[in-house]
C-alpha cells in the first residue's frame, strides 16, 4: 500500500539562523526548503523524511503531518 500522507516543514523564524546556517536547505533530499527574502520557506514538496528537523542545530524546524 502506497503512503499518500502529506507533510510540511514548519519553520520557527524566531530560532532560525538563516544568515549563518542554511543546513536544512542543503540537506533536504527533495529540495523542499528554499531561501526567499532571507527566510527559509516550505515549497510544498515535503516528503516527511525529517532530515531538516534532525539536523537543525537551533531546533527551528518541526515536520508536521497535514490533515487532508
């Protein structure tokens, strides 16, 4: 059975150190996290792998399951 779950990456701008970090954007295997206007944004392609959440040194990202 195929997993059709949808996910999103919630970024807490208060903790995100976009100017010096960007680890999440670099580690995302589906290029979901993008840098726009000096912020990290979710492009809507999150597969829920959790790499960004696990590698964020500031714990500024939380992967959330989207209710359809």
